[in-house]
């Protein structure tokens, strides 16, 4: 009985936001985004780790659960979404506001579903939903810069999904169990683990906008609504980092070339942010001025 309740609660975490995207249901509620967060909030306070396989879903390759890592990611997401929901709550019943709310709910469902996923298939499915819904959040905005950011984001998003799907097929060809804990050691013992590693790293780097694949981020940060700016770090960036942790277990990669290039990318990103901030003369008196590079770059694009 307890297992059935826990499984229903886990399914409700992404399921309730999906249910609320139905117009007939959503329009009866004044704050659908806040209501959609209720199962996730309840789940945060449920002690212990648990996981369930769903043989009736996605050809038997689906599973959901909660462990220490996903619990902290869930806490962070709930807090950020609650703040964003307060600032993005539509004030009218206009059609544009309804589209915005529906896209927010789809994005929320995708992110929460990826967080509670326990294998590659369910993670890829929900993250794909999250990615295209977030692109819709940028495209639905009336601001021309935000729409350009959405178009810029769609290109790497499509390429990333193709690459990650190929990685998923490669893992599926090596093992029938696509759970996170099972895939990593199987890939390590495969004839070409580096190829899988590269596909996963490049795929999630494109989704997150790691330097030098970040071109859409400055434009989106400078043009989108404040609530969407907050979600930009929580949704594509944080969930992509979670994907790297799940698809590549910590310590699984021992390739020095991959490690060197990842460190070079991180160093390049820091250098890019600092030197770009130094160019902004008017902010040189503020200790946080390098962070304003994104806004200034977006203005340059326009």
C-alpha cells in the first residue's frame, strides 16, 4: 500500500503539471503553477530513497525514483519555480497569457520528470519536453530579442537531441537495463567508451550553453522576462548538469584528453566572462560587473 502511494506521488510530480496544461482544467484555477508544485513539495519531505520500475510505460524502459542527488535538485527547482511563478503569473485571461502558462507547465513537467528519472529513457523523454517548451517560452514573448534567442536556442537543442539519442541507442545496444547505475560500468567495458562519453558531453554542453556553445544565452538573458531569466539557469543549465552526472557517473571517465578539454572549456568560460566584464567601463566600480556581460552582449546583438 505504501509503495503504491509513493509511486503515485512520484508520477504526480511531472503528471500534475501535464494535467494542468489541459485548458479546461487550467482556466478554472487562479494559480496553476503553484498548484503544480504541490506533489514535488510533498515529495521533498518524504524521508528515504526509493525507486520504481514502470513496465507499462515507454516499452518497459521507464523508471522513477528519488535519491539524495535528485532530492537536492528537487528542492532547488521547487524554490526557483515558486519565485518564478510569482513573477510570471498572468494578470489577464488573454490568449497569450494562456499560452505562456501552458508552456511554463510543460517546462516544469519536463524538468521535474527528468529529476525523478532513474534511467536514460525517461530522462531523455522529459528533458526533450523541457527543452522545446523552454524554447517556446522565449518564442512566445513579444520582445524581438527574446524571439531571436529562442531561434538561436532551437538549433543547438535539435543537434543535442540527435546526439544524445544516438548515445541512448549505443547504450541500448550494450545492455537491456538502461538504469543510470547499470549503463556507466557497461559503457566503461565496451570497445569504444570514449565515443559515448563525447556524445554525452557534447549533447549536454549544447543544451546547457557551455562556452563556447553559449551564443543564445546572452541574448535570452538580456531580452526575456525576469522570471524566465531565473528559469534559464535552473532549467536548461542545471538540468543539463544533472544529466551529465546521471549519464556519466562521477569517476567513470579516465580519459586525460576529455578531462583536459573540459578544464580548458571551463577556464575559457571564466576568462570570457571576466574580460567581457572589464570592457564595460560603466560597471567597473561594482564588484559584480563581470556578471553583467550577458546583458551587455544581448544589447550588442540588437
